[in-house]
C-alpha cells in the first residue's frame, strides 16, 4: 500500500495577522517546509502565502487552529458547511478569538475552493475530559444550562503535544502519563493530566482565568469587577478589557508584558514584584493539581518563558522540595537538548522542559481526519 504523505498548510489566524507553516507529514515522519506570517486575510494574504510556499511544495490540505470549540467539539474535524456553522455558533463564547478563526477558514475555503480538504483543530478539545466537578462554576446550575457557562480551558493542542512528547522521552504508556503541564508564554495555563487525559486546567470559559499572564490578571475575586466598574466609571465590558489587556505582568510592573524585559530590570521593585507574583501563582497551581491528581510524576515547562528561562523555572520550583522535586542546576541552565529532564535523578517529582509544537500536531490531526474520512491511503492519494 502506498503510504500517505501530505503537505499541510497550518494556519493560525490572529486578530490582525495570519501565521502559516507548510509541513510535510506522513505517519511516522514530518518535515517543516516553510513558515511565515502575513497581514490580514483575504485573497491577497493567500496569494502571498502561495507565493512564499511555492518553492517549498504543493499544498494538499489546510489545518486551522480554532480557539474555541465549545461543548460541541471534543476532537479535530474535517470542515464542511455544518461544521463551519457550529464553529460560528461558538463565537458567543469566544467573541475575542473565534471571529478571527472563522474569517480565516472562510477566506481559505474561498481561495482554495471546496475540493481542498480543510480541518479544524480546537484549543479547547483536549480539555473535554474534565469531569463535571472540575468544569462547572459554583453558580446557579441553570446558568450552565442556559448559556453553557463553564470551564473549557485553552492551549489544549500545546498541552496534548507536551504530554505526547513526555511519553516518548520517558518511554511510558499513556496510562502512566501523569503530569502537570505548564504552558508559560504571553498567555499562560496549567493542565493536570492524569493517564494522558486532562482532568483540570487553569483557563476557564475564556483565557482570562488562572495564572498571571503577560497582560491578563488570571484569578481574582469576581467582586473586584463591579468594584472597579463603579470606581472608574467603566462598563463590565471595559473592566473585562482592562483585565485582559492592561493587567498581569504589564499591569503590576507598569513597564512591560514581556518577561525577558522584566527580568533585565533587577533594580525595578515593581518589575521584580510582577515576576514574584507570576512564579508564586504557578507554584500554587502545581500544589493544587498535585492534590487534584493524587500526586504526579512530573511537571513540564513549555511556551516562550517555560522553554527559555532557567531563572523562572528555578524560582517556580523553589519551595517544591517537599513534593520531591529538586532542580538540577546544570541541566536547567543549558538548552541542549531542547527537550530534557531538568530535575535531579533522585527527585520523585521530576521536571522537564519541552519545546511545544502546536503546528505539528495540527498537521498530524489534519492527516488523521482526512484519512478517517477518505478511507485507505491509496484512496487518499487518488483523491488529492
Ligand atoms: P505566545 O504565547 O504569544 O506564543 P511565547 O510562547 O513566544 O508567546 O512567549 C513569549 C514570552 O516568552 C514573553 O514574555 C518573552 O519575554 C518570554 N521569553 C522568551 N525568551 C525568554 C527568555 N530567554 N527569558 C525570559 N523570558 C523569555
């Protein structure tokens, strides 16, 4: 049987730009052919993408990152009219994020035509395994029934990738994948992964909840929202915006949302306070998830901060010796290899550093969804 090899164009539509990668994907192998970013989407953007990818290879299929899949999407799906309609229905839950995803899908469908297979991969899907006691908020149940107000969680593709990679590095089966995954980038979230499945995560109905982030507050007393609204003469919507865009590292430091920038200002007390709050919140979540999971085998750092800052990793872990975790300073301070254990061998709770690769997982899911829809590899090759 001929083995399916697909060139997948992976698209990540943000509010003002479209990031792309062309990845050649087969069952057991992958190769990144090219990557880039274009402004806006529409015909011109796709013409530029075609231009930039044409020397790298043909585009066989398109994989889209979609932020919110609501309760409907528990896994990646091939996009048809019905699926697109259901993704649009999730806009209500993610008004800041899903419109860009929908616009990206629509533009790609118009540009490439209905015969080019397209697949949607959701940030929320990996967290569909959360039990009800973890995903419900303790508010009147009817509000969940009426509006589907609940924890969905995000960064699911990153947490899922990290869990898979951890499994390979440690050579353990999925049932023994018991980790706390920490995605620390501009947006930050923690996931409690037991037996390979997400059982809790720090982001909520929107990405605002949980850890301290670049510009997001993360957790706070919900009464603060009405209090700020009253004092500052703001609408609820304005306060939400303030918590999303003027808070977190930026809000506390008054200087920057960028961790690297803050770390360089050692004599700026507020910058250092912001970093301390950031690390403390992560450490608190690790403690909470150790309780939620009944213990874990490892914590895993990923995302721009998690992958690149030995200092932040060490500060987060400092104080977790009681749980059996001691950082190996030598391993923590190098970047080589990029995916590695950074705790001492004697630690009973290990720590790892893993470079996330959401695009690769989107490309793999795209191949899998198309195979599932089209049947055998030969049929697939014939169609494309
Ligand atoms: P996004 O969530 O937008 O994908 P990234 O995952 O790239 O963002 O993370 C961006 C964050 O990573 C920024 O706060 C940046 O300062 C931080 N970062 C990158 N490299 C380092 C480093 N060497 N030390 C500390 N922080 C770093």
